[in-house]
């Protein structure tokens, strides 16, 4: 039947209003009109479609036989026809340049179930990456992509992309009013397509394009579109690693972390960023040879501004496309595991940037952020703060964390800026913050979120660790949630870092006046489960490189750094070192550059890297250095009051029956001869590490073979050793037989 022969159906007042709204792209419930609907008078099925720019439209069956012509109801491209009964059909669309055969998105049923949506509204749907975003699927026998997004206050949401010429009138989404969620299955779209959501906010106005909050892949900056990611299951070969991980008690195990920024560790030819496969080939052997147990990546969640180092993310479910697709990141994690390395990610739930394509005022309201700037704006970073009091937002963040841990087999999350989450007055003057319901400064909603986060990870992710960057004295950061703690596995020991760096940065002549900077950390070393961090924050913004913090000439700088790192590796607490320190990087870290790899041609950097590798080896092999990290009984001062000589000595002990280690540090460039140190046993002691060894480019002053304790009382012990202390040197001595 031709268009001219088809009878014109009457148009009701309600339909006329709907046609005008659909033509204008402002209809809030397109599913009520588009696609097939039973005729109110029982005369078959009425089918409507919005196809701006189409010349004509036909309904055809799956053998392409004509069923009916559509009549044009509006010049903007609203079409309608009637079929005699509910039946399968496709659209044959006549465009000015071509004829397209397509399935009607509105002929397919909804996919989101009420139970899933209910869990989401309660903040308890922890697999949002399966519910929302973009997923290539086969739906009712047809291939396409299912899109879903939360925008409860939007008047209309459309999905747009190259597949519909970025025209928001073409694919307005269908609305679940009870959940504030929009969804649409778009036939014919496939993985690799760019897309965004086009929203008209609560107050109307012009539509705005937004990236998908649950996108699993994104365009490279400066592009801002989301990309439909593959749903092909990842192939893993790390079962042995996951099994071993689940059996480790991390509080008593060696944990030494190599922190790095992926984009500036090592660049490719012409300064190109590395991809995940290149990084795996170069980084993993380097870190494994140095003996680290884990790598920690500065945030790789998608972020628009590279200068934020990843700490202003918008793609909380997307590995940054700067380094390749998601499956390449999975290969990197798998390769790390198969080399015996764990992977920790920096993860940022504290704030997000206000970029126009992101989460800010997402549906025309403060949806993800607090509405009041006294709660919702970070003054320091000019970013927005998640509304931790909203169930859906808490669930969104926890689902993001679990996605990285479960989908990508990541071994831990270091949660950034926890202090800024815990306090409502963080970096705010009086009068510019809102108290909690009790009138206090604590952000009770953020506290509840962190506890829920750690509880969920503990229940679902065996052997995974969480680390808090928390710089205050908030009690119980690493205490279990069940006893009122926040539930983190570890906390960064920022006080230890600041005190000891202040000490080693001083001229050795004046260190005697600041002796307490080294000793003070032991007063609280066991108050939490700590990681000792020498992180990226200490080598930027005018602070200089770790090596150049050491005073003196180049020899003294390398000696001082070796002694300091050896002191750190023997101190209670797990270890973290930012990239570049292992080769004596001389300039501050810059995110657009790379490490000074050419320095490995020099004796000092080579010796430093070798010393660090030996420290990690000994740290892993000697129970005394890691088993008791959380127990005060594992540490005993022997010499803590020799400020005049800037010498410290202490014992580290492991489990009963294991040999203790004596650690002696000389923080001056003067050698100390016949220096007496008390020891707990009249036995042999072996020098198993000397930071001044010639193998590390030191002066090779030490104690040679076995030392025998003498019955000469000292430092509260009946026996003692007479030692030669090398300049700017740290010694490890092991009691008992020569360690094999």
C-alpha cells in the first residue's frame, strides 16, 4: 500500500501534544508513544518513530517484504503507521543519501528489573557496571547495545553518538520513574562506538551532553565521549596468585610497594606515552629485580586533565585510554601476578572535577555532589565533594571500588585524601562549613561510607588490602568496623615521613639538636597498622628529589640516602617508595617527563639500586623485619639517646625461635670506631647488610666476618659488641649462625 493510499488516522489532542514534544526532543516518556502500541479502538497496532531528516519510512517484515508505509506527522521527522496486529517488523528508512534497514529500538522490551533498581536505590547494588553504562548484547534475538543511566531529575535523556548523528531526538530513553533510571536498547550499535547522554535538566533549557558515569572506556583527552566497551570475558592465568593472596595475613607479611605514575615512568620513542603491554615488558622485570612485593599506580581512572596526575577522575569505572583499552590493563595485572607482583591502585572517592561533560549538576541538580558549597566544594582543589549521605552515591562509589578489585583482579586500593572526607571543616575557615547533626565537625556520612566500603571489600575480596592516606589523629583508621574502626588494612604514617625527612634534610652538624625527629615515631608506631611512605608528594612543588634532600657532596648524598632507606626498611611498618628514588633521581618528578634512566651508567645510582634490591631481599627473608610490624614487642631501643654522635640502635624480633636483628645507624659522615652496643645474647652476630659496602658505591668500612659478643655490660644488657660504624651508614647484624 502506498503512502497516498493509506488512510490518515485521526490525531487526538494528547497525541498531538506528544508529537510536538517528540519533534522538539523534550518528551519525558518517549516509550509511551514510540514503537508499537495497541490502538485504543482495538484496530491493530500503532507504530510511531522519530527520524529527523528522513524522506520516508516503511515497515517491513524480516524478509524485507513491505508491511505498511508510515505517514509523516511532523516536518521534524515524526512518523506513524498502523499494523493489523502485533508482529515483528523492521524499519526501511529513506535518507537523502541512502536507504537504511534498521530495527526499531522501541519495539524491544525493557531489560532492567525492579529488584536491581530497588537495590540500586538502597545503595546496595555493588555491580553497577553490569546494570548501567553501555553493554553489547543480544536482546530478543537482535544484536545491539543496551544503555542505562541514573538521572532522576532530568526532563528527558537521550543516548547520542555517530550512530544517530548525535541527534538527541533520535533515541530518547525510556524512564523508570520509581528509580530515576533511563534505559534504551539500540539495535545495530556495537562495541567501539562513541556515545554520550544528552540531558534536559529539571529546569529545562538547552540539552547538555554528558559522558557516561559508568562508562568502562572513554575517548582520549581532549575527547570527552564514552566508548562502548567489549563485554568479552577476560582470560586470566593468575589463579595461583589469587589463591596465595587469600592465605596471606598482610599485617605480618612483607609488604614493600613501588609507587609510580604510569605516564612518566618511561616514555616511548618521541616521548610517546607507554601502553599497558609496553609497560608490562619494561616495568615488571625492573620492579621484580628490585624485590618489591607490589606496584602502586597513581590513579588510572579516566581523568580529563593529565596535570592532576589522575587525582581528579571522572571515569570511575574506566582505565584511562591514554594507555590502551581495558583488556590491555587486565593483561598488565595478569602479567604482574605471574611475576609475583601485586597491584595496588590509588582510588579517589573524596572529590571530582566540575568539567562540563562530567558529574557536576548531572541532571540539572546536585545529584552526585552536596548542593551547599559549604559541604560540596573542595576549596584546595576547586573540585566537588560526593554526597556521602545519598544511598545511590555511596553505592556508586563502592561499586566502582569492587569493579577494580573483582573485574581486574586488583590486589588493593590506596584511598586518597581520607582526612578531607572525615572532617566537615577540612581546610575551611570558621563560618564556611556546616556542622553535623550533633553540631560537630566530623562528617558522619563519610565515616559510614568508609566503613561500608571496607566491610564490602572484606566480605567479597579475599586477601585484598585497603590503605588510607589519612594525615590526622583520627582514632581507629585501621581498627575493624565491628569495633567502631574505619576498617582499613593500613594507614600511611605521614608523621613518621615528615619527621624523618626533616631530620635527614638537615646538615649532620645540627642533627644532634633534632634527635627526637627519629625517635619520636616509635611513641605511636603501633597505634595503627602503618605503611611508611616516601611518596610522590615529597618530590614535587619545590620539595626537590629524595636524593637532593640529603646534604653534602654527591658521595654524601648517596651515602645518606642509602643509610636512610636502610633505616626505613628496618623500622616497624610496611614500605612505600616513589619511582626514581632507586636510581638517585636528581630533579623533581614531572608528570610530562620520564625518569633519568641514563643515570644507571653512573656508579652511585647503580649502587643505590643494588642496595635497595638487597634491602628488599633481606626484608622478605628475615621474619624479624616484618612479622611483628603491628606488635610493640617486635621493637626494642638499644641506643636512642646518643644525640652527640647521631647514632641509633635497635633490635627487631620476629616470632619465638627466630633470630633477632640488630640495626645500627650512624647519621653523620664521621666513622665511629670501637662503638659499643649492648646485645641480648653472648653469641655470634653477623653483619648481613652494610649500606657503606663497596657493592653499593660506598667506602666499604665495616665489620667483616663474624662478631662475638663479649661479657661487657652495656645499654642494659650483660653482653655487648664493639662495632665500626661507617660514615652515613646503616648496619644490620643477625644473631646466630651464618644465614644461608
